[in-house]
C-alpha cells in the first residue's frame, strides 16, 4: 500500500503470517498421509469382503465403496494437496513482495536522508 | 426382496472394525485441520496473495462421518449373516428376506451395546466419585475441615482438634460429615491411621494401591474394581461374537494388545490421580499449617473426571486405537529385528520412528483444539 505522507512508500509489512501458513500446509499434507494410510488397509479389506459377498446389500455397498474410492477420496486428496501447494506459493510470493517493498523503502530512505 | 445373498461374515466384520477405527481417526484429523485453517483465515492474509482457504477440514469430517455410517452398516450385515447360520464359519448363503429381517432385528440392542462398549473403557472418574462421596471419603472430610476439624502435627504426634463431640446434631448430613472423623484424638506420626495424610510418598502409594491392588480392601470399597470391570468387560465384548472386533476373536494379537493398552492407561491414570491427590494434600497442608482432609481426594477426582471425558471423546478413542496399533507395530518390529538382523531392523525402525513422529506432530494441535 503506497503511503501518501512524508514517509517511506510501504510503511506496513505485507499481511501474511508465515508460521500459520506453514502449519496449515503441513496439516493439509498430514491429512493426505492419514487418508492414504487408512485407505491402504481399508481398500484391500473392502475388496476382500466383496469377493464372496453377493446380493442386494453387496450391490449397495459396492456402489458406495466405489464412489468413495474412485471419486470422493481422490477428489479430496487433490483439493488438499492443491491448497497445500497454493499456500506454499503464497508464502513465497509474500516473501518476494516484502523484499520488493523493503527495497522501495530503502531507496526512499536513501533519497530522503 | 426375494433371492439369495451370500458372504463370508468374518470378511465383512474385519472391514467394518478397521474402517470404523480409521474413520474415527480421520474425523479427528478433519476437526484439527478445520482449526488450523480457521487460524490461517483468521489472520486475514493479503487477499491478492492468498484468498480464503475453503473449509477442507469440514470436507474431511463429512467423508469420515459417511465412512463411519457405511462401515458400521457393513458390520451389521456381517452379524446378520452370522445370525442366520449360527455356528457356521466361512461362506454363508441365506435368503434376502431372512437377511433383511435379521438386519432390522439386530440393529437395536447390539448397536447400543457396541456404542456402550466404545465409551465404557477407561472411565476412571467412577472410582474417584465413589472415593469422594462415600462415608469417610473426600467430601465429608473436607466438610469436616470447614467445620473446624483439624489434624495438627506436634512433637511426633498428630493431634485431632476441633469439632470433637459427636452427635451434637443428629441430622443425616451431620452424621455424614462425622464419618470423616478419626476415632481417636492423638496418633503417632508414623501410625497407619494418619501417615498417608502427613507424608506425600505414603499418601501416593496408598492412593495408588486403592486403585490397582485387589488384595487391598479399599480397592473394593472405593469402587476401583468397577473401573477395571467396565474396561476389561468392554474389551471382552469387543472381541466376542457381537463386538466390533468379532472377526479377530480372543486368540488375536489385537485382543491381547487392547488389554495391555487399557491396563497401561488405567494404571497411568490412577498413578497421576494418586500423585495429584497426595500432592494437593501436601500442598494444602503446607499452606494451612494442618492437613486439609479431602482436598487430595477432590484433586484426584478432577484428574479422574478429566481423563474419563478425554478417553470418551473422539480424540481419546483415536489415541487409544493408535496405541493398540502402535503396540502391534512394536511387536512386529521386535519380531522383525530378531528374524532379519540388526541392520534391516534399524532401517525399518527409521521409517517407524518417522511415522510415530508424524502421528504425534499431527496429534498435538488436535488435542489442543479439543481441550
């Protein structure tokens, strides 16, 4: 934000909490790890259950199970990973923007000793 | 609904038990993620750099909730198959109508029992409530202290002072408070009647023994046995033909590990409660210049209630599941180390340690959030 008074052009720091951002990105990736860990056991067990399971209840479960494994879980994992990356990118962008502001402030100080 | 259905019930029950455990864990992760993302959004990062992060924790929680419902239902179908052919193991074929009728019938009491068994374990608040409320327990002792009853140390003796005359009021409440009084007025400092009040170490061991030692009469009087009976009873139910872990059975490693983990949780809770109890007694004794009977028991009650509520919460149940699974991994690791040699085991241990680190790293914010 440009300053219209007599001070440096960017007196306020860029509003971005790197610690919270890092915690959020880590939590998103940890959630993905937990989902994958859970599915690595549940999917084989579900498939084993379906090998000999026949009848309308089996059909009902197969539809739910397949939807969960082929749509809901991969979609959620994609979203979680995409946002983890987006937060990392934002963190890098905030750092770059802050550096840019710092340089502009420094130039102003040199021009206005 | 005519026609036939078939299945191997043990396969359905195995999927159901594992699936529900995992779904509960994912629910906890979802709640923790919600808290972390809320904190980030709450810091209002520059929108041009990072827009508001969507409620992905809620999405995970919704997935976990749906998964619990599905996995629980699969377990009920497995039990319905079992019920139609009692005593048969392996593949079972039955009429769809029979199965549907069994499924409808079995959903009531058994589901209630399974829900009950999940929260009955590690309810260590019960013994502390009994120890607090019973005649001679923490509450009447504290009320007696408020009425002026004091145990004061003097010249190697403990003197009981104040409110010495019994039956000055014969109301039920008065008689209840009087149960806290020691029968005499002067005791040797090292006497068994008063030493647990005066000495931290003796107080701790006495409280600990009350909770874990069946040979101690106070174990039965104080209600600790109820806590153990509920815990072990729920474990036995879980691995019986009707429980969440029916497919694993009593001969399984999971059953042994559940008993071991619950024994550890019980002993640790009773130990911490005994520490709080003896510590509070010593601290108040030092602060008031005389023993404040009952305060220790009330401190133990607070710890017992706290642990009880925590263990009944989704986080507590998740922690317990992870401990049982972790114990299984540790046993596998030990077996692996012996059979394949030190180098292989060291490599494997590295990855296990990494997993454990990830687990604890992920648990800390969740526990903080729930508390």
